[in-house]
């Protein structure tokens, strides 16, 4: 029988001491290589951003239909000799774009547009390799944090889907009387690229802070601002899709007066294509009109969200939405300049880069509304 204990004796003082948790239990489950994964995602983010810009230049130089076959593996090798080049050129001369628009093009001129499209596809392959090396490397090393395997795998799945949609888009311009790819397929391709870019950006923001910090920050979330910024994000995405429709049919190179269109509020003959629904995809005047109206609406709604953000008690959140407002204003101005000067490639691509920047800044502000950065009581 154990001896009688003294009144103030420490209970368990004679037993083996138990280890005391050192804190950070939320992050201790499986923290993984958060910093390294974040750097890898930042690399993917930059590559996808470059991919969107190169895709825009490929469209502006009318290079997208120069490669008429989809060979995900063997297509990585360009033509290696004169016979290979002649074969590729013969395939291009069989499609409507050459027969109806570029008849008489020389082999040297064909090589210019071929290299643009080949570079676009090669960059896509390179992004796939960077994703695969990173994902499977972290997976084998068991360095992926708890709950992140599905998210990171999903990026690869979306990347593969993007490649398939890219070919679906190109295939639409290889038959019939199409001089370009179908505009709605181009919008689908560009829209998915922005979804992938947005997911990567959100993951980079998330991995930049510890789990315990995010849980604590979410208790102070500005739910109203988060909801309004979410609507702004969806509005911006819709405008990006309409912009892709404009690019798909070269609608930005028509009706180059502003603020009117051919002297009127509405362009002439906005519904002259049968059936009527085709006008929303193929009528240059109507598509550009919709892009203009959506741009005005996005700008006004952006001002409203900015005014709501101005009332935030968090200084960092206010600054982030200030950035959104500045870029939104610049984007409107660049859009007007693009129309007035008939969408030259160097101005049009700046407009597309502006869309990328605005997209990421809205996401950054939205993230701050949900997970505000801790600040002193003085603010």
C-alpha cells in the first residue's frame, strides 16, 4: 500500500514526468513544406501568367491555326528539315484560313506564325512538367500539408483539361468557312486559364500564413466586404469572357469612335444575324457594345465596393482595395484607347495584362476581407 501523502505534496511528483505540448498544435498535424510549396506555386503562377500573354499574342498575330494537328508528345519537336516544313505548310494550306484569307502566303511568312503557336504549345507542356515534378516530388517526400493533396492535384487536372480545350478551340477553325477559332471556345479557353491563375494565387496567399493565424484572422473577417468583393470578382470574370468574345471575332477593330458607336448609342444592325442568339457571339457591333456596357458597370460597381472597403477598420485591407480601384480606372482608360486606335497588338496586349493584374488584385483584396492581417489597436 502506498504511503500516506502530505497535505501540500504535488500529486504525481513521484511519477515519471509527462512531456508538455510546446504549443502550435493546429500546425503540428502535418505542416509539410509550406514554404517550398508556396515558392513552387509562385513559379507556376508566373508561368501561367506568361502563358495567358503569349496566348493573347498568338491570337493577335493570327498564329493560332498554323499547327493543324494535336500531338501532345511528338508535337514537342518542331520541323527539323525542309521536307518537314513543307508538310506542315501543306497542311495549313488545306484549311479555310489560308484559302480564304492568306492565299499566296510564303513559307517564310508561315514559319513566323508557326513559331508563335509552337511556342505557345511548348510553354503549355513546360508548365505541365513543372507541375508534375513539383507535385509528385512533394508527394513522394511526404511534404504536402494535411488537406492540400487534392487541391494541388486539382491544378494538374485543370491544366490537362486546358490542353484538351485548347485543341477543341483550334479544331473549330480547321473546317467550314471559319477564318478564326469559334469565339465561345476561345472564351472557354481563356476563362479556364483565369480560373487556374486565380486558384494558384489564392493558394499562394493561404500558404503565406500559418494555419493558426488564418483561423484567428477568420474570426475577425469582414463578411460584408468579402461578399461584395466576391460579386466584384464574378463580375470581372464575366467581363473577361466578353473580352475573349471581342478578341475572337476582332470586334475591337470595328466601331472605333467613343463614347458613341457609329454616331449612336447602339451600333447599327445589332441583331442582323439569324438565329438571333448568334449575334451575342458573332455580331461585332453587339459584342463590342456588351463589352463596353459591362466595362462601365464593372467600374461603377468597383467604386461601390471600394467605398465599402474604405470603411474597414483594417489599414491593410483598405490599401489592397485602393490598388484595385487604381488598376480598374487604368483598365477602363486602356480599353478606350484600345478601341480608338483599332486594337493594335501592343495596346491590346497591355489591356489583357491589365485584366490579369486586376483579377489578382481583386482576389488579394477578397482574401484580406476574409483573413484580415493583424494590426495594433491603434490601427
